[in-house]
C-alpha cells in the first residue's frame, strides 16, 4: 500500500452541515406550501397596498397623471387648512363615544337574559345575532332610511300616540342619532362573546355569595362584572375599531355627502369623497394613515390602562 493511499484512508471526512433555514424547510415544507397562498395574498393585497398608500400620502396624485412628490404638504393641509377634516373627526368621535358604550351595554343585558337557561336558546341566539350579519349591508341602510324618513314607520307609530315626529334623516339634530341607533341594533356579535364569557364564570361563586345573603345586583357588580372585564375589554377594542371604520350606513342614509350640513360626515365618508369623488388619491392616502394612527393610539392607550380595571383570573 502506498503512502498516498494510506494518507487518503486516514483523512477525516468533512460533511456539509445543513443551514438552519434548510433544516426548517425540510421539517416543515408541507406546512409552508399550504401557507403559500396566504403569504402571497398578504404581501400582494395587504403589505403591498399599504406601502403604496404610504408613498402616495406624500404625493399629489389624481389617477390620471403621474404622482408628484410634495413631501408633508398633504399632512400640513389636513391639520391647518381643512375644516372638513375637523368636522369629520367630531362626527366620528361623537358616533364612537355614544354608539360603542350603548351597544356593549345593550349586548350585555341581552346576554344576561339568555344566560338564565331559557328554552330555545340557540334560536334566540341566532335571531339576536342576525342584525350583526345584516347591519352593514346596503339593504339595511336603505331600510333604515325609509324607517326614519319624515313619512316613515317611526313617525307613523308616534302619530298613534299623538306625537308629531320630526324628519329624522334631514334634521341635523337627529340625523347622527339614527346612525347610532342602527349601530346599537347590531349588538349580536358582542352579545355572543359576552354570553360565552358568562358561561365561563364558576357557578359556585354565585352559590357562595347567595348563602352570604348577597342580592342579584350585588353579585353582578362584585362577581359577574369583574370576571367579565377581559371580555368587556376585548369587545370595547373591536367595536371601537369598527366604529371608526363605519361607512356604509352613513354613505347610504346621507346620500353620500354627509348631509344634512355634514352632520353625518364620517371620517371614512370624507376619505371616500376625497379619493373617488375628487380623485385626490394622495390626499386620501394621508387621511387613511392618520386614521390608522388614531386607531393605533387608542388601542395602545386601552392596553396601557387595562391593567387598572381588567381582572384576569389567576
């Protein structure tokens, strides 16, 4: 045996060590392939449009001519020289501040009634949930407009009691309240979540409180509500975001222009006008990012303050 062959035999065998990414791919290739359509949709329909919108918010773009970079001009005009922005913010904040608490209170009351173990609970639960499925549709908005018209069903019912109702839709004192009532009517989604939360509260806590002589009202404030605060917190976040995003009812009931005298000019409706009525896409993109920032600040504030009133079971 030659020296060369002996050296070759004793030489260590070096094997390539697969990288971390290669090992992850080999172990989860099937899962990644199943997730691939979602990733494509997420990048193409969410991240991509968001990046494009962010860029357009710094431009003057009308869909017909190339976008022209204007820097912070859109944002400066929004905060310093746009009265409709201020009006739309007032209308939207008023809508959110009244519709969300009233909707949650009403949903909780219905959930408490359904939690008493009545017969036909699935039927009632489906019936009460139905408005949440239909409430944001164009058909319901049209129906709501007919109900609250000057010669609508609401005024016909008031006339039975000798009350002459106003023109709810065309009167700026009442027009926004008709939209708030419509939002409250869509209580089904938070009601289902409240009902699920109520089912998780241990019954022995109520039995112990009852033996101690606690009333139903006291048990609600000392047991039910504290243990339900995580559900209240979740519903409040979701419904507030939905309130800021509300568009269809205001668009249909106001005729698309926030009438009367901008009393129903929701922020999303004003954004829509700037984008698709006046084709100021760059300006509308800036409005959209401001809305995103407002919702993000509210959500962050809610999470920061939740430690003081949300009680999680230990």
